[in-house]
C-alpha cells in the first residue's frame, strides 16, 4: 500500500515549510530557556563543588585534631602526642591511681538486682536530684548531677497496668526535669523544668511493658544526661515467664574535663559532641561487676534488663560463652517478635532490651558491649555461674 507523506508532518517537509512554520518562535523560546537552564546548572554545579571542598577541608581538620589528640593513659606509649591545635581534645581514658585495684575491691557496687514491684494499683516513685561528687571508676571522681544514690538513679520496678505516681524534687542549684520513656503523656505538660527547691508530681499508667529509660530533659539535654541524670524503669509484663535472677544494667558514657584524680572532673561539651568518651560503664562505675560479679546457679534462667542511657553511644549487648535463649530487642516484650538463639543485640541510646540466658556450665561469663572500645573504657562485667573462684577480664 502506498503511503503519501502528510504535507506538514511527513519527512518531505521543505526548508521553506520549516521557516514558515508557525512553531518556529516556540523553538526559539525553548532554545533560549535551555540555554538559561544550562547556565543555571553550571552555576549550581560550581556551588556544589565549592561546598564539597569546604566539607572535605573540615573533615581533614577534624581528622587531624583527632589524630593529634594526646592520650594520658599511664604506661601506654601513644607515639606522638603533639597537641597541634586548640581544637585538639584530650583523652583521660584509663587514668588510674597506683591503688586503683584496692579501690575497685573496696567499691560498693551499684545494686543490679531488680527490686520487687510495689503491691496495689499505684507505684509511688520519689526522685530527689542533688549535685553530688561520685566515683565513676577506681580513683576517678566526677561532679555529677544525680538522683539520690548517684548515677544511675534508682531502679524502678512496676507491673504492667500500674499507675506510676512520680514526684521529682529539685535539691540542686539549677532547673531540672524528668522524662519517662514508659509514659504516654504530653511532654509540655509534665516534663517541664522544676526550679531549685521545688517539687513536681505527675502520673502515668504503665501500659507498655519493657525496660525504659528515664532522664532529665532540661536543656542542654546532652549535658544533663551526661552528668548522671538517668535511670531505668522496668514495666514487667503480666504474662512473662518468671526468671530465677533479674539484673538491671544501665549503660552510659562519661566525658571528662580532667583526669578526675586530684579533683573531681566535670563535663566536657566538645568531647561529648565528638562522642569521645573517657569512660563507659554499666551502672555508672567502670568494671564494677568484674571485681564484684553478678551471680547465678547453673541452669538458672537469668534475665538482663538493659537500658542504654547514652547520652550518645549505643551498646552492643553480648554475653561471652553463651547465646541468648530469648532476646526482646528494643524492650518490645511481644513474644511473637522476640528473637531466639542470637549472640549480640544492639541497645540504642535512649532504648532498652531484655535478654534471657540459661547457663549450665559453672564459670565466669563476661557481659559486654561488643563494640570493644567500650570494654577497654569500662563497659564490662562478669556473671559468676556456680560460685566459681577467681576473676578475669575480657
Ligand atoms: Cu537536669
């Protein structure tokens, strides 16, 4: 079949046809716009390149400042310790007096055993905030803002469905507040600042089971948490199989302005922003359960309720020499979402996790954050199964 080209859309259009086409001004406008677009894109590309160069320069400077940070660990040759710029940060990791071992033995460990939940429908919780100097490692003092008993604050245990009645008393020098992650409440109504010498109360119904962080939420929150204003609340599910042993661990890190030996250290904001912790701890004191292990009998169901208070670094929870029978990641206690037979589970800053283990063979089983810098900085303890002798570090 023969095809006759269309006089205006076919391939046989003449140059005269094109020149006289009513669409020619349209093409001119499109060409002009395309030209402008190319120019704009070229300028944008130039801008991105300049930004990238600035970012690369900043990254180089940051890397240089980290690499030039001296390290004061006694007995460690860190090579060059030249402090080449005012931005360099000084680490006090591992600082220890000569009698550190004796101090570690003498230290009274934070009670990790889960206390009993109160009977009845209402759980009353009284938190008193004080400015207090605490020990965070053998011979290392820190000027903390902490709830009564130090850092972490008291372990709170309630049963799912109980009404929790919180009273916060501020016996410190500046405003503070308390934010319970287990609560579904309007933060602007109940998490507000409490002036020195004042108290505030509020209630929430503990309907969500798990283990949750509580902390001061006053600005700068990073500083208030890092100074010790945190703790754990266990909301025990109504239908959880009972454990033989229940232990609560609150992981956190410390950013020190000095080594804390001759006088108490205080908070260092640049190091906190760089996440350059000096010490990392379970329940506020480096390695305290190495010298004073937690205990269990062979075959016990041992349940760890773990909160990571941060303020900024996660905990990769692991028990050396065993595997978690059951893990409740993020403290979600829904049985269908539990994990079984897993080795290491992250607990995020501001989050929790619950871990069940059953260990038959007597021995010393370290529990750690398997992000191993944390172990060197103190986030390690021992579970002594079967009352075996001796100690170890891992
Ligand atoms: Cu505070």
